[in-house]
C-alpha cells in the first residue's frame, strides 16, 4: 500500500525533524524538540489547502489561466475553477524522484515536460537541509528548451506557534506594501501598509485581522535576508521564516477558508513573483534558452524555531 503522498523521506539534525514526500516534494512535517513548526498533515492524508507544497512554475494565481509570452497566446487549465484561475503551478501532485537521501538532507528532482499552456521543458530540483540553523530549502529550475521560458517559484508552508487560534499570536512581517485584490484574488492595485491593520513591521497580535494578501517591499538585513516570525506570547514559542533576495514577495494567509478548524495556522508563502505575474510580467524571471547564460535560477528560503 502506498501513502496518498507517496514515499516519505525523513531527515533530522540538532533537535529538528522533517518529512518530505514523493508527491510534490512536499514538506509534510517540520518540528523542533517534538514541537511542530508547521501545520502539516498525516501520512495517510493528502496536502489539503496546499500545505507544504512547492509552487512551480508560478505561485498563486493566473487570471483565466491565459497569458501571452514571446508573442504567443497561451491557455492553462483552470485548477481553481470557482474563480476561473490557474492556481499554484504544475508540480503540486507530481511524483518527484529522490536523488540523495542522507541523515540530515534530501534532494528530489522532477522533469516538467512541455505541455498545453506551458510549452517549455524544465528540470526542477529541490534540496531540503537540516542543521542547527533549522531548515533550508533550495529550489532550482533549468530551462531545457530552445527558447526563453517564463518562470516563478513559491512554496506554501503554514507556520505554527501552538494550537492556535492565530488571533493571540504575535506576527512580525517586514513588509511595507500590500497588494489589493479583487474577488478573484487577482491584484488590482497596491497600498502602503502604514496606518492600516496590515502593518506588522513591529511585532503585534494578529487579533481578528483576516489575512489573504501578497506583501512586498520587504526590509532585509545586510545579507539580503527578510525574516517573518509568528510567536505565542504566552509560551514564547513560535516559528521564523526567512527568504533570500530572490523572493521579493510573501503571501500571508490566516487559514480562514479550507480548514476544518479555521485560523489555527498562518501561511507565509515565499514567492519570487506576485500573483498574476505571467500576465503582468512583474518580477517574472525569463529563463534563457538551454545552454545559454541565465538558463538556470536557484533560490532559497527556510524555517527555524523561535529562540
């Protein structure tokens, strides 16, 4: 019998333990000292609400699944039919192949073949590595096609600071810009968060704020790292997510919809481009043709416990 998420790859180091699945190269579990840092799912379940999945070759949504690239009009399948969007890429449910599985790391790969709506072939690779600094995830894409390819990547971890609800958790989010979206969750504008309920640049409780927004203009340290943290002030426990300079966007979702118990986790999703980037072109990566400079891109993000 095979688990719904396929083979399970467990890694451990310095009190951290993680499980990555064959299906979607998904982060099913991450804990420190036995305490969950993400709200994952059981081995006999599937990744509902995109829990822990990788979002490639685009994160979030494409309106109508339709876009133009290189002078060609293209149409993707509508994987969010209720909103008529193409959602979260093409590899969430694919069977990834393990390349190397060591005590503290595992790497997997997948060849995304050219198909209707995305006529480019990419080699995809992801490395999950645990150390005393927590989990580091490195996602790489290589264009194997003879022409430029549009590309963006993301991931969908749900951070946990305890049993919830998130209302009592403190959120620190280094973003000064919020995208405004329509009823289909497609960007229609943007605003400075100053003076709004969405300004979490100084840590404060989430309270009853409903979050389902893309945030940008991230403050970074000298190494280009932007850091988000959720923390339960009663216990001092929580989780920290960091992104490298290739991630100018974070989607933050308070898990109000699609959960058996709403608001018990907070998704903080690294994104190299905002929603609908295949149409807008905003921060979209163009991979060069195979064998040419720029035919590959590699990005990193990670999660660690609150110290």
